[in-house]
C-alpha cells in the first residue's frame, strides 16, 4: 500500500473517497499519533450531519430497524453512515456478521457507509473513538449518521449521548427490565420503539412506556412518542422515520439542538483532558523512581492511597484541590 500523508488522506476523504474514509477511521480506532492532526483538519467541515443513536438490548431489532430507516433516507436522496458498536461481540462475534448480511443490500450503494466498531484497540476509550468516527462520517458529507449500540451500560450511554436524537428500542420480552431501568431510560430516550410488535405483550409494554412518559415532565416541550414496529416487514418504520424528523425539527426550533451540541462538545473536551492527564501521570509514575516507590508502598499496604496521591500530585496542587476530592 502506498503511503499517504495525513493531509492527502484527509483531502481525499473530504472529496468523498470512501477508501480514504475507511483508512482514517482505522487510524482513529487504533488511536494513531496522527489522530489530533486528523481532527484539527476536519474540524471546519463538522456539524452538518444529523446523528441518530439507536440503543437497546441485544436482539431487539436495532440493526433491522437501522436497515429500514436507511432505505427511507436513501429514498429521500440522503447519504447515510452507520456505525455499529458492539462491545459484547468484537470482530468474531455473530452479531457483526449478522449485521453484514442484513445490511448487504446497502453494501453496493455508495450512498451508505457501514462500519462495525469493536472495543479492541480503542485507545482513548470507546466513546471517544466513536465520537471520532462520527466526526469523520460528518466531515465526509454523510447527511444522516446512525449509531447502533447494545445495552445500557455507562459506555454505551456515553456513546449514545453524543447523538442528536436517541431512539430506545425495546421488545415485549424486555417488560421486566423496563421496570428496573425506568429512570435511566427516561433520561436518554427521545423516542421509544416497541419492536417485535407481532409478539405477545407488545401492547402491554407500549402502555407501560406511555404511562412512564406521562409521569415525567416534558423535556423542552417534546413529548416522547412510544411507537410500535415490526422491523423485518417495515411496519411502523415510516412513523419512526417521521418521529426522528419531528424531534429534529423540535430541537432546532427550541434552540435545544445547539444547546445539546454545546454540552456534547464540553463533555468531549473534559473526557479528552481526563484521558490525557491520566495517561501523562501514569507515564510519569512509571519513569520516576520516587513516585514508583510510593506506588509500591500503596501496593504493599504500608502507605494509604490518599497520602500517596497527595504526594504524587504535590506539584499539581490545583488538581488535588478539585471539588470532588
Ligand atoms: N418476530 C420479529 N422478529 C424480529 C423483529 N425485528 C427483528 N427481528 C428479528 O430479531 C433478530 C435480531 O434482530 P437484529 O436487528 O439483529 O437485532 P439487534 O441485535 O438489536 O441489532 C433477527 O433475527 C431479526 O430478524 C420483529 O419485529 N418481529
Ligand atoms: Mg445489531
């Protein structure tokens, strides 16, 4: 493979070359040293794409729904980027293979770019890597970006929170889980989808979710819709597509879209700083004999970690006196 400078790669990617895009995504996933330069160079091209997070338990039908939504977007002439983040089944997992097969109809369509992302090799943490890939797709001119994540762990929440609109997909079997996750679901969902509406218990789950939505105060005038779908047949998918568009419009009209994106950018900076500071500190710990001795004393149980941390941060008083310590 010929070697290309970062500048050349980014220029090709901005001009719409999918191979350059794929290579830059790999660089971001590996956490290559070029990543800061890549991010600097694409920065002026960001903010055009609309990002939709699709989250829910494994097997809920997220990929099937994404596939159908993509079909609708393509019919409108919109270009699509899809990121499937699946920390539970990196590379070898059946889920990713399944996604491939299901999405196959789009593989020949240059208007659809699909990437499965694994946790492996994401140096800056998965959320930060996902953010980087979303930005690349945005800079590459994708109109709509779907980010599919599994489950409701903190990592997945961090990823899905970077989206403009968050769709939570549930299935009748998840009825009990809804009870235990209520608060968390309400916090992230902009749209609820009860998929597998052909199964027993779908209506009950829909009723429960409606009740849940009604019990909570409206967020900036947006009433969370509770939709029913049968993804493989495409039943209800147009309504979902319309709900996403309606949410987007509501966000834009209320000024919330700008507010959300401001919050996301702040969070990204703080995450970046946290990661960098910790990495710098750990690197220093490994080189400095005095600091290393402190770590060993903590390991042996002869020095308490608070005293050790205080000494390690001695030259960084400001850090130590953070409000959380
Ligand atoms: N009966 C039924 N099966 C569905 C429905 N939606 C998806 N499935 C099936 O459920 C399985 C998992 O779907 P998938 O989209 O891979 O779920 P994901 O893990 O959330 O991405 C597949 O075999 C789908 O064909 C639905 O509405 N009804
Ligand atoms: Mg999937």
